[in-house]
C-alpha cells in the first residue's frame, strides 16, 4: 500500500469510529461554555480570555468564526468545529510517532483513531479549550524534536526557536495544563544547547509576548492564577494532596479507558468498562510504557515524550482544581503515550507486534466506548448530568412579550443569547464562577428598560429559587408577573413602587447639583447627614455614585428622620451580602453589586433629613447625587419606559446621555454611570 494512503486511511477509520458519537452530539444542545465560544466568534477582538473567566485564549473562537458566519448561531456550527478538532488528533499522533520512527506513524494514528472513551467524549462533547490545547501541546513536542536535532548538529535554529516560543505562549494562554509540556521541552532542550544556550533566549520573548493575554491580567487579578493554586479556602495543600495522590489511579484509569464519565469529569455519572477490559487496558498500557522506557535509551525524542508525560502526571495533583475525577487535566499525556506505545515494538524491529498491541487496545477501547454510546442514547438531556433543557418555550415567551434583555443562571444565560443570535441578551446577575470578575452582557441587561428574570430550579446554581426570589420581590415592593415556560419560571411586567421622576437634593451641595461628575467625599468612616429644605413626603430616595472615583460605601446604613432629630434605619447594606439585596434599579429588580446606585422605597414617609452611615468600613467613598422621589410630584405616574435607541453602542450611548441630560429621571443617572464606566 502506498504510504500516501496511510494517513487518509487512519482519518477515515477515525471518522467511522466517531460518527455514532457525533450523531449523539448533534442532538445535544450546546452548554454554556460552548455557547460562549460561539458568542465570542461573533465578536472577534473583544476580550483576551474566555468571557466571564480570567483565563483561556480566544483561539477556539477564532477557529469557530467561519463556521458561525456560514451556519449562523446554531449548535451545528460549533459541533462541526469540535468534530474537526477532535479528528485533527489523528494526524497529530501520526506526526508525533513519525518523529520517532516513520514505521510507527500509522499504528499510532490508528490507535488515536479509535482512542479511549474519554478521548471520544472530547471529540464529540468537549469542554472548550481542551481539543486545541492537546493539538498545541503536540505541535510543541514535534517542533522541539526538530530544534533538538538542529542543536545536536551544531546549529542555531533561531527562527524555529522563535516559532516554538510563540506557539508555547499561545498554548499557555489557551490552557495552563500545557505548562507541563512547555517545561518538559525546555528542560529537554537545555542540555542539547550546551555552549549555545543563549540561542534559547530567542524563544523567551515570543513566549512572553504571546502569553501576555494570560499573565498581564493575572498581575491585576489573582483569580487568573487560581487554577494553579495548591490550596483553597476550604482545604490546605497537604489536605488536598492527601485526597488526590492516593487516588491518582482513578484519573489515570479514566484517561486510559477503565471508566468514563457521561459528561467531562462528572463524578456521579460514570460508565465503567467491563472488568476484563479494564484489566487488559491497564496491563497493555503498563507493559507498553515499560517497553518504551527500556527502548528510550537510544532515542532522545522518546525521552522527551516520556518526560512530558511524567511531568504532566507529577504536576497533576497540585492545583486545587485537580481531583480524582479531573481526567481532563491529564489529557495532554495521551498523545505522547500513544506514540510511545506504537513506537516501542518498532524500535526493536517488530512492526507486527506494534500492530498487535494497537489493535488489541482499539478493541478494548471499543468495549467501554460502546457502553458510553449506549448511555448517551438513553440519557435525558434535560436531566443530570447534562442539564440542557429545551429553552425554546422561554425564548418564545420573551419574544411574545417583546423582552430582549433578561437575567438567568450561567448555562441558560449564554445558551439563550447564542441560540437567539443575540436578539435576546441574557446575563448572569453576578459571576457565578469568579465573583466580581466582569461579565460580557451584564451592563447591557442593566441598561435596558424592560427586563425579565428567568429561574430554572432544576439546574443547580447559586441564584435564588422561585420561592426565595418571590419573597425578596415582595420585600422590595412593586408588582410583577410570573409565567412558567418549559423548565423555567419567567418573571416580567415589573412595576416599581416609585416612578423615575426625581429631584436632586439641592441642599446636598455637590451631591445635589444634578451632575454625577461632582461628588461629596467625606472621610471614610464619617457619617453624612443631609437636611431637606423642608420636610416632605417621599416615595423613595436614591443615592447615586459619581461617574469617577470612589463609589457608595460597600457597608452602610441609610437612615431618615421626620424631624431632623430622631432617625430610623430604612436600608442596610453589608459587604458580601450584595447577593441577598434585591432592589429596584432602572425600573426593574436587581441585586445591587457594584455600589453605583441605591434606591430606598419610603412609601410616602415624611422625611426632613437623610443620613448615610458607613458600617465597619474604612474604604474611601463618595456620593454623586441624592435624588428625591416626591410623593406629591405631578409626574408621579411617569412610566419606566425606553427613551433611547437600544441599538446604540456604548460610546454613542454616553454621547447621547451627555448631549441630552434628563436630570429629572433616575434612570438617566444610572445609565450615565454604566456608560461612563464601560
């Protein structure tokens, strides 16, 4: 058979093996993570990490852009990308083994064409960034081998080193689990560059420049390095290692095929291989690795692959996110191991034995893979562990009521936004994964005049359930409507307990001049008492932060007095209690997280003075405006309607707000804050 047909045949074999899994993927809605990739593909150049996460490169969004442009914001567009990325592992394994020995290339390609079940899961329903990280890691190993050959021959392969550095930077930016591969390559190249080690500096600058998308934000926000931490708030490093190291065989076995989760790394829904197959996999892989180690004495490239796998395994237990179920963090090991397993018999001149080993492993892989496929076929996508209910009823309800902005938990929020082609924009009310880390759509929803809340009680989240949410709405006052739509309870038709009509408190000086660019900034612990010109009945009082500088206190009490002498607390805010503080902002209920605006309903209470009291806080703070909602205002029935073109960009919004100030509307102040801080 012509050697030119080897790789196409291996890829064809891989397609045949994967088609049943792809068919199941096509009937599975995309999850929140994958939807983010689709949304980023529609906005190339916006953001340097995976949206809402402090790490991960936009690489897969760049790759997805042509598919999303051609097929629209569909599940098929994203599935096709990941099908091709999974399929690309076959030529990657072929090239890796070929760098060891040309005769080992085809067996290695066939082994990866019919890989362990977990790799088939990654070829069909992968978490984003993992397929591309595996390909980048393999490319780094192949390029390092070539550089090593040039160095051994006395050359200075500066161009290759610069290319390797750029690729290493992209790999680290994309996923930090590639760090073991990068480190192994550098450690392997160091002795080969003896006498010319200065040449290795050619890789350093491009590595630092390209990986800046990760490390520059990490200098500003410690969350960007959280994935590397060896401990967390609930567990010390020693406790973490004590939990992971004794059970290290579990993720290793999962990678090799002894068991596989129904979705990536789910600890509760596992599909075991038959015991005889699991034992066979452990035996064949174990013997194969031992044989590779024995044969590596005559191959520096083989030692590089062994070093990469060994270092990845050694580093695996340390990050706090590693666990006995975190198989995905071990996936960079598999292609080097597959190449070595296919190569070890060939190194002894026994090509036929290589094929026997590969075909035996393929057969053992298929026993577990068929069990995974059977489990997928019978699984309800709306139930655990998928938790991907059909959101079409929710989308139809929102469209029927003209609602284009909404709040929801992580998965439903990004799914609805992507599946609607951003005709409907939905955001988490707060970042459920990385507290306080910016969310791409949150301000867009906050800015809107007509908003819905979508609660999906069957999907685990730290958002309130319907009953708690309704209790909080009741405490906040106003009115709303609940409509159940498929898996969701949708809250809409909100009516605030006060109108947007306001009057700046002129006696507050810089905090009552109608200009939020000027602020009243007392000492951090100082209470501020503001007297009204005359006692008045108020529907509400609203405190607004300035457009720049310190915001409102994170911990404070707001008190009012009818006579200027006796004060009563009407609002309490506490640090880390923001997610329980549901208030009316911009005409709809929000959890006030950013200390920009605090509206306090007063229900017509007579007020002569207002006091702002910081509580157990030494942070700097300021007030931009104090706004009064007078109970006797003739504009009391003014609706919270839309008075701006919702399609404007953020710079255009800011320009329009400044060009046409509406100082008699609360929502003008809040919108100006949002637009000024974008």
